[in-house]
């Protein structure tokens, strides 16, 4: 069984449009019956295990996982259609998002047969949720400077150190951890490895971190000499850096990098359609829509590259950089042009979505790597750094 996600069958435009119509009908029904209320940044904040389970039952998770591991054996393009609609409708996808987006491809590409059989079926079913143990308090955006260490001890690993900004760790069933297994921090990319850690664990302390909106999506995760089985190693010892870089291409290039605030743009378009728009507002709406469409084309190209087994690290960094910048610009433009007040409670849908967007905007250019780091990746890829 190959560990690379590849296109498994030909998909026509009619196939994709039929799938899109099916997803839209499902989401309209979910909204109409009050199953969820559209939110911005729903892939970060909308934790709803039952919604994830319903998606799994419909076959809309684990799309690119082979059927032998409980997946659907479908194409990355079909998965893209589904994630686009979920994000554009502000659906509560946070529970399964990390697992389906990058942990499934990572385990499929690097995991042992036991790991694939153990974790992939639950991801496809929407019942197994993951966190990512990458960022650290003293490393900032310098991922290669991680100090969390995993020491081999025969049939086990002993892990010590701290991770931070770990989305959903307090609700996850497992974490994929990047730790130093060999050498010193000064060795940078060398000597890093990945491990799959089941949660909760008696020697892993998870402390929720409250964000500006009063919610706790992020966590500080402290490893107090936590012992895990030797089988937790994901992939090859010492090759964690290259494995993480491939996974980050999935994280940085997806439609969430420009669709997190799409519910706000759609709500504003509805307002303009109902009450009329000035020439300036029409220009603003058209400009934002055109930028979103261009980013969509770039993101689709990355999906094609990943499906073909290539490593589009530079293009993925560009999508994340441009996409997160666009999302902040979208919020500023609508806030300036609409004349609508941002109200977290007691206001209209438009006012509520605008208030959410304003609070979340500072994180857009930080998560998944700061824009400065991403531009460094692009510069190196172009041979100018």
C-alpha cells in the first residue's frame, strides 16, 4: 500500500458540481434546522464532534485515505470542493480539521502499518481528533529551534519539554509531536523526529490559554518526563524536519487560508443585495471577490501538486502569506465600507460576524508560521536568500 496521496480515479466537472450541490444542500438543511450558526474562523473555533461524525457518515472525511484504512479513496480535488463549502458556510469543523487536513496525510506517508490501522479509520469516521505539537515558548516562529526532547530507552521514549499555541490539545485524542531525539538545539534541522502521542496522558499537562475573544482554543502542553511506547515514533528517526515540511504544505495552502472570513463577506453581500450598494461598495466587493478567486486558483494548484506526490513548499508558503494578508484586508475593507458596527451580542448576523472577525484578525498572519518566516521560505526557494 503506497503512502502517497494520489488521484485514484478520473473526476469530471459534472462529478464535482454534483458533489458541491450535495454538500450545499446538506449545509443549508443543517443551518435551517439550527444545527449550527455560521461563524468566521470556524475551522479554529467550531468544535462540534457530532457535526464531524455526521460528515464522516456521509463519507466527507478521510476523502483521500485509501479504503483499506477506512477512507474513501477519492481525489484531492473532491476533498477541496467539500472543504470549500464547509468553510464558506462557516460550519463547525474544528474537531476533525487538523486530523483530516494534515495528520492523515502524515500518517499515511510515514506511519507504520500498525499506526495506519490504528489512527486512520477514526479520522475518516470523524471520531478521532488530533493536535499538533510544534511551536514552543522559546522558539517563536523558528521551528528548528525546538527544545522538547525525546530520549530513547529500549522499548520506550521519555519526553520532556513544553509546547505552546497547541490548538485543541485539551479535546484531542492524540498529538503528533516534533521533538529532538538526537544532537543539540544548535544542530537545527538535524536530529528531529516525530512521535504520535495518545491523549490524555498522566504525565502530560495541558493548560488552556484564553484568547482575546474569551475562549480557549489554544493550549500550553507540558511533558513531565512522559513515557510512551517505542512504537510512537512516526517515520524515520532524525527525519522529522522533512516530514513536518511536507505536512506544513497541507496546513499552509488549504482554502482555510482565505475562506476563514468568507461568511462575513457573504453576509455583507447579502446586505448590499437587500439594501443597495454605492459605487465604492461595489468596487470593494468586486475587488475582494477577485482576490479570493485568485487565491483559490493558487490553492487548487497546490492540491494538484500534493496529489502528484510533489512538494510545493514555496507555493504553499505563498498561498498562506497572501491568504492571511487578504483575510485581514477583507475585515478592514468591510469594516470601513459597510458602516456596520461590530457587536458580539444583540446585533444582526452581519454585526456579529464582523465582531468575530475583528477579534480574530491579529492571529491570521501568525498561525501556520508568521508571514516573515513564509517570505524567507519563498526567498530561499527562488534562490535569493
